[in-house]
C-alpha cells in the first residue's frame, strides 16, 4: 500500500514539475517587460493570476488525496494531517497571490485608460 502512495506521489510531482516547467517557458519574467509597457504588464499579471490559481488548485488536489482513506490507527496519521494542513496553507497563499496579481493587472489597465483619456483631450 505504501508503495502505491509513493509511486503516486512521485508521478504527481513529475507531472506538476513538467507543467510548471512548460509554463515558465511561455511566461517570461516580469523584469523582461519594460516598466512603461502597461499593456504587456497587465497581460503578464493576468497570466500570473491564472498560473497562481492553478497552483492553488493543485495544492488542494494534493490535500484531497491526503483526506482520502484516513486511518487514525496508523502511526503516520498525524504526519498526514500535517501534510494536509501544509497543502491547504499553500493553496491559500497562492489564492492571495492571485488576487494581488489581479489588482496589479487592474492598476496597469487603469494607467492605460488614463493615458488614452489624456491623449484624447
């Protein structure tokens, strides 16, 4: 039984690692975007929010895996509870970061709108 858990954990890690590696290739670092390119910055933060929400979802899926088949008699049960709390805490952090990225995307869109209003006058 433990062998299956270990195999599933390794498989999950490889899949998530591969997905995050692929997303990094298509998603440049924010420092590569000029600070006055508010259109690209707003798009970057929107994409970042999507990635962060996916990370939160992944962490919650891992938490669900630990919720299944609880065995309080098992000496490792307390460790499973710690991991469950760990995954849920990470999911919350990712969700908060996604909200912050949404705010930054909105700010850059507002700067764009204000620039267009000034140019039109």
